C-alpha cells in the first residue's frame, strides 16, 4: 500500500470524497442561507446540488493544501468567472466573498485550517492527514481498477 498525496490523485475524485467525509462527520453545518445564495455575482441561479457547501469546503481545503497562505481575496479570484453582459464583451467577476469566508470559518472550526499571523490560511496537520489518507485510498482504488 504505497502512500499518495493530494497532488497524486485527480482533483475531482478527491474533492468529492472529502466532501462526503465532511458531510458524514456532521461537524460542519451549511449556513441557513445556503439554499438561496448565488455563489458569484455572474451566476443566475443558486447551485442545484444540495451538498454544494461541502464540495466548496473540500475544494478550498485542497487549494490551501497545495498553495498555503491563501486569503479570502485569492479564493474569490479562484472561484470567479466570466460575466456575460449581453452584446457587450464578457468581463471577469470575482466569486462571493461571503461564501468563501463561511467555508474557511467552517474548516477552521474543525481544525482543518489555521490562520497565519501575516494573514491568509494554511492547512493544519489534522487536515493534511485527512487529505493524504483520502488520497492514498483513491490512489489504491485507481490502481486496483487498472489491474
């Protein structure tokens, strides 16, 4: 059973597995407004997936694992996208800061992330252990499927 890290497995598989783990643990609860909120100003509707908050938390944890010292402003850029403006050219818009902030606060409450004195967040040893354990499981299942 070789060990694997977050960089060794596909992002989508890891994010969905970690989102399922966060939901199963029950330590993180989505805010009351999670059913109605848009995740960015360029979006027209709220997400269809009921578990979108867990998926976003897992995605943020993976992003901060790979690139530590990230703040809310950087996460807004990561989850931004192209705003369609009719006949005018598209423009980039940042993602919701409130959603990013609540996800980071939720991950901090379960000690997956920690705040730096200089600003930004880093992954804690607890969070790194969880993500590496999931990455190893995913790598092993992928290896078994190949054989």
